[in-house]
């Protein structure tokens, strides 16, 4: 992995953290193939715990990126051109994903419940809505700008 790829992946991780902290989007983590009692008893990385394939990790990255894009577009009202650049960077970053467009569409759809929650919060508690948006959206915008710099 080149330094540029590592920086891109770190930027995606930072954006994901911002979203997880401020905009709880709904990307589904891949479940590892382990018996429940073993998974609870063994730490991640233990030899008995089957590691996810590079393809499944990349697919999860695509879905998470799409979740971020949906929140950025529908909740933070980030420009569609920025979202398109973000998608292009995700496509370049997650080359191991076997079906980028399918995973992107799935991740985008998975974020609908978050979009709906924010729409409901906007009417039910405008003060809390403003606080959450005020915390998350500027950081999300910066993260997308950083990850797409040079695009």
C-alpha cells in the first residue's frame, strides 16, 4: 500500500468517526464466521477467529462511504459535485470490492433510516437537531474536502 493510499484510508476512517459520533448512519458490519461462544471468548485477531477477506472489507468500506455520502447530501446538504468526487475517491480506494456500484447503492439505501430520524428530529426537537448538525456537518465537510483534495 502506498503512502497516498494509506492517507486516503485514514481520511475515510476519520470521516467515518465523525459520522459515527455525530450522524449515526447504518452501515452493517460484516459478521465473521465464528461460533458465538468462541467469538465472545476470543479477541479480534486471534488465530481461531476467521479474518474477513479483502473483498468483504472493501465492500464494507464502499457501503460505509455511501452511508457517509447520503448523510452528507441529505442531512448536511453538501454539494452534489463534492459527493461525486467523494464517490470517485471511494472507487479508487476500494478496488477489491467485487461490485462497487451494487455495494454503493446498498449503503446509500441503508442510510435512509438515519435521514428519516434527522427529519423527525428537525420537527420534534429543533434545538437538538441544530446542535447535532452544527457539530457533525462542518467536520463532515472538512473530511470530505480532505479526502477529495486533488480530485
